C-alpha cells in the first residue's frame, strides 16, 4: 500500500482538470450535506442539552439526583453489565467456531446471528411475553415456581441480550476469517495447548475488533427502548431504564427532567463516538481489512 | 502514536478476565438491591392508566404518611402508567400489580376473567369502586380561534380534532361514547344519523395517538390540531403546565360521566402478603384528605365537601352514563369497539 500511494498522489496532482467545471455543483452538494447533518443530527443534540439546562445547572443536577433517575441509571448499567459480557462470550465462541471449523449449518448459524437485526425490537419484547408471560409457553411453570422473568430485571436482560446479540459476533467473525489460521498452526507446531493458543494467539489477534464490538454492543444495550419497554412494566424508580425514564418523565410533564435524563444518553452516545473514532484511527489498517471483507460478503 | 492505543497482551487479557466477574457481580448486586428493598418495607405496585401520574404522585405521598403514622413502617409505593388496555394486558401477562387503577371497568373485568381478581370486585368498594370521576371536555387554543362551543362544531370542515385511538386507549372510548350520545340526541335517536355524525367527526382527525396522554402532547407540545377531546383532568393539567394564556377549556352541552375504577389484584396481593396495605391504599382514596388531593389534581371528588371546594373548576355539564345510556361496558365495548363495530364502520382509512 505504501508503495502505491506516491503514484496515486502524482496522478492526482497532475490531473486537477475534473475539479474545475463544476465548482458550483460541488459547493451546493457540500452545503446541502452539511445543512442536512446540522438539521438532523446536530440540532436535536443541541435541543437536548439546552432543554436539559433550561432551568439552570442546579435544576439539571437535582433532576439527575432524583431517586427515580438514579434507579434508572442503575438498571441501565446492571442490564448492560450482564448483556454485554454474555454477548462477548458468545461472540468469541461463534467467531472461533465459524472461522476455524467447517461444519454443516455454519452458513445457517451466520444468518441466525443476524436475526435480531432484522426483527423489530418490539417484536423481540413480545417474544419474551409469549414465552415467559403468564399465558405464555413457560408461564404456568414459572408462576408455579414463583419465578418472575418478564416485568423484572431478568426479562429486561434477556430482551437486551437478544437485541444486542449480533454486535460482537458480527465484528469478530469477518476479522477472524480474514486473519486465517497461520499463527495458530505455528503455535501448534511449537507445542502449544488449545487453551494456550486461544489465550495467547487467537484472542490477542481479535482484541481491536472485540473492543469495537463491545463499544457498539454497550451503546445499544444502554440505549435500547422498544424491546425493554414491552417487558419492563414501566415502573418509574423500579424497572425503568434510562430510555424508559425519559418517556415516563416526559409523560408526567416533567419536561426538563426528561431532557436532563436524555442528555445522559446523548453523552453516552458522544463518548461512544469519540472512543469509536479513536479506535478506528488507531487501527485503521485492521479495520479497513475488516470493512473490505464485510463489503465483499 | 499508535503505541498510545496499544494495550500489552497481558493487560488486555487481565482486562477481559476481570470484566466478566465484575459484570456478574454487578448483575447480582442489582437483583440483591431490589430484593433487600422488598424485605424491609411493604412494597405496593399501582398499575394505572395514562393521565393519573400527577394524582398518584400526590396521593402516594399522602398515603405513605398515613401508613407510616398508623403502622410505623414507611411503605415503598411504585407506580406504572400507560394505555389502560395495554396495562390490563401486562397485568394479565404477569406484571405484579397489587392494585389496578384503570380507565374503565371493562379493563379490570378483563383481568378478572383470568381469575387474578375476584368477579365481584366492583361491589367491594363504595360507589362502584370509583373514588373519583371525570368527564370529557374540549381543550382549544387561546381565544378559541375556531369558535368551538359544542360537539357539532367539531364536525365542521376545516376543524382539526385530536383524539386518541379507541382500539388502544381507554380515554378515547369515553370520547367516542360522549360524541355518540350527543349525535343521537341531535338526530332524535336515529342511529344512521349518529353514524354519519361520527364519520364526519373522525374525518377531521389528522392523527390517532395510541393513548390519551399522547394525544394531549400532540396537541399541546407539538401544536397539532384546533381542538383536543380528552379527559377533563388532563385538560386542566395542560393549562397548568403551559401557563396562562395558551389554552382554554370548553365544556360541551353534553358529555359522559367517566368512572375510572380501582381494585386490588387478589392473587398478587395474596402472593406478596400485601392484602392489608393494598386494601387500605384503595379505601383511603375515599377519605376527606385524599378527596381533597383528588380535587386538587382535577379529578371530580365524590366527597361533598371536596366537591364543593373545587366546584369552580368543574362546570355543570349534562352527563350520560355508560350503565344507563349504553347498557354497561360489556355491551358497549363489542358494539362500538369490537371488530366490525361502530368505530370500524365510521373510521375507514379511505375517508
């Protein structure tokens, strides 16, 4: 790649002709794109923060210190703390299986992993109700044994895990396939055990893709609304997550508190964005390879 | 610069290994926290319908004080709100409600059908288990620019009416029945004439929200529509929230007496051991103090003194009732809102 770059640059420097005939079109397109971005991405963000701070910083902080909001923060963190590691574990296992072995049903497994992307989150929530609701498949058994799945933390974790299922696996599978088995084979010839190969060769090779996947998975887990709203029962201060608390507060005419809570989610999004950009910048080579592979499939 | 982002292999592994137990601990602590809370004090979950949030926020404070004085233990009162039908559905599917305070008895009947609530629930508390009533009024923009005075102004061309979807919203069903009662009176009891009226009514509705509160927000926050048909208490609340000079309430000549009933969920309170506090929670709604809170939150109190105190905010409207004029909800529900019912006949997407 480094060899090709000067040639391309020389070409570009020597052929500036194409730029000239359409300076207006270029300018117009850039303006439209910028305006669109400002209108649809930047403006809502500004509105969230300005509404949140509309009554001053003191009110903003006291809105966030409300026990209901604190409980929502806690629920959100608790759900992500279980859903993300579960999906990391599954993602690593799935990528390992799919990249290293050929087996029947391999293609099917890849398709299946994508399923949560194509199902509406609300349907994902309703699936939980159909399975674990009192009139659902396992409902009678669960209520006989006094186990509460939906309208409680376990159901919300299950729903979130389902919705965020593909994020880690989808990052790792193409990366693992791209990287191939050469290092692992070398490790085998040097007498490494299976576990040693996994911990010392395979996992470190995947770490950037893994971090990237965890980041996206976590952002989605914490921001999830549809699936969780179906199975939470929406008890403010008890089973409301941050995104549900925003709705609850807004519905109770606590507009400023709703936006203050929404600003937390907006900040989460911004932090995710910055981390994502940093990761992408630091590991552009690996990620480019990943994206090429993705585009090809 | 690349080095700045590169973790050493050992640290990456430690990180990964450390994250898993930490997360598991977090999850367990979360569950433990909720369980510990439940063990210390009696916990009560009130599953309610859309516009009651302010009322129960105030009432929960009152009741918590009352219960603390009486027993020395401060109860933990939880509250959930949503569309009345959806909330009833959630209770049926296992939402652990101790008490339900819904928009209409039909929704509580639906829960009672599954055996979670005793069949005779409505006769267990005074006044058909309805500690407060409300009615359906109009909310218009300041100065009433479209000159809306009564139901027949809502079917005029060029008037945008905001009302929620009666398939999902309890409040919307009251709206439809109130409009129907007026239409029948206007047409001297002619059903076809009333249907034409209702058809013209829904032709003026640009958007059907899923819940009554969604409609209120559509009208007040998003600025859509000329008139909102909705709960009297929600109309008052909107005016209070928006400040003076933005909206006005218009009382129609005829409306409906809305009776949002309450009940304990027998099976759930037996399981939670909360029968006593749940029963008291509902009984206390009838006390003079609670009736005052009810009036202050724009519901019509049943208590004479409280009703007199807040009389100025509740105009005298001729009110029909579901029992007398519609033969009760068990008859009105399928007739108006069942598949192929009157609502389906007058509301078609083509019009």
